[in-house]
C-alpha cells in the first residue's frame, strides 16, 4: 500500500513561502488555543463546584457576559480532552 502525497499548487514561490509561514503560525496558535480552552473549562468546572447550586449563571454573566450553554460547551471540550488522558471527567451541564 502506498501513501499519496498531496502538494498544494501555489501560484508562485513568494505566495508559497508566505502561505506556508502562515500555516505554521496557525498550527502553533491552534495548539495554544486548544490548551487555553482546556484550561478555561477546568477552571469553570472548579468555580461552579465552589459556588454551589444556583450561583454559577449569575457569576458567568457578571464576570464574562457568558451564557451557561457557552460555559458548558467549553467545559465539555475540556472534559473530553481530560477524560481521554485520565479516564475520568467532570463537566458542566447545560441543563442544571
């Protein structure tokens, strides 16, 4: 079985160099973004646990203007990433 290599056909070398530099930078930023989302999700989950029932939504709104559904999405992403590494997770429910 052979592995096919696909090469993007840039219009010229200058465009190729620029686009390849940007692709490298975007990959690095993407890695940082993923780490940031995971860290934010962990922190949101911790704050929710500390605040107790009924206070998290108000805190989210006060601190960030964030809806619970957004926090649940971030925490869910974080939880999935954490679970894949550790085998357990705790997440924010969007229905609590």
